[in-house]
C-alpha cells in the first residue's frame, strides 16, 4: 500500500520502520522539511517528502503528531486527498505536560473526534494505546500465545478492517474498540492505555473504562513517574500504568 506518515517521533518512526519492512511504499514527513527527514527515510527505505507529499496519492495517511500541531497543518492539506483514503490518528492529549488546553476535549469530546473535525476527514484511532518500545520491540507472529494487542476505533468498517490488518502485520492483535465516539476508552490513563495487554485483557479494559475518570488519573502522571526514578525500565512503566489506570473493581487481567 501507499502509506504517508506525518510525524517521525517515537510512534511515527516505529510505524514507518515496520511498515516499510513489511513491503509497503512509505513516505515520511516531519516539521523539519524534506532535508530534515531524509536521513531517517534513507535508513528505513522510505521516501522523504514534505507534508503535502505525504498525503498526495496515499491510500493510508498516518498522522502522528501532537494535537496542537494538527492546527498548524495547512488548512487545505486534505482537500485533494481521495475520498477513500484512510486517515489514522495516533495522537494523545497531555494538557499542562506537553500540550496547551483544548477546551472541547477538556469538556469531554473524544480526542480523535476533535482531530477529525480539525482536518475535515473521518479518522481511525489506532496505535495510541501502546508505548513506543512496545511497538518497536514487542511485536510477535500471528497466533503467538500472549501476543499483545492494539485498540482500533472508527466509524467506517472498510477503513477499520484495513488498519486492523496493518496492526496484524506489525505483530499485534487488533481489537475493535467500537465507533470513534467510543475512542475515549483508549485515551491516556484509561484501563487499556499502555499496559501491554493481550487481546482478551484489552477487551476487558476497554469495557472497564468509565467516563471522566481518566483525565483525573492523567493529571497525576508527573507525580507517578517521578516516583519511578530517573531511569525507569519498560517493565516499570507498564507496571505503573497497570496499577494506576484502573477503575476500582474493574482491573483487566
């Protein structure tokens, strides 16, 4: 498939690397322009482009940038994109830690619904509820016992099926997380967020999420991670998330 990736941070770079290795035609863009992304693109066998080059003619467009950067994209960026092109949002909202406050999200709008409205396109929410290390290092072949899972939410069934197959190709079990309006269930500090669960536990964690709980947990993250010391391991972070991102009486297992 022709896949354009906007953003080469930890998640975007891991996706680009794995999708290119899987044989897809990958183009990558970031805020530093073509020259700023060229070395990385050459390393993974992708094409370095600007943001317009990333979306032009792409069958799947992965937007992997902080939410405030969505507003800085060219207003007409998606205007000429094919109607059946799939847009994937991997973003997460961290007010007061990285991001300025976005009133609509603070008032309860799911993050990817906000993204969809900003770009004027339907989106699929995926790859946001796994850590970068998980995505890069912990993929396993299909049907491996205990294979980790990635939640996928969205309204268009065709688009969701294609994204779920990409999840599978990258070594993870895709879990259908429902409509985009339900994607708050996989946002930061929900029970399924960055906990390295398999498919069954991910489904239980999605069901365990309760409205309004996760933002309060998320806002305590600086304190939680400060308690882990200066160099926490991946296992430390996952254990902290599992212990913190729960609704009392509904922890996934």
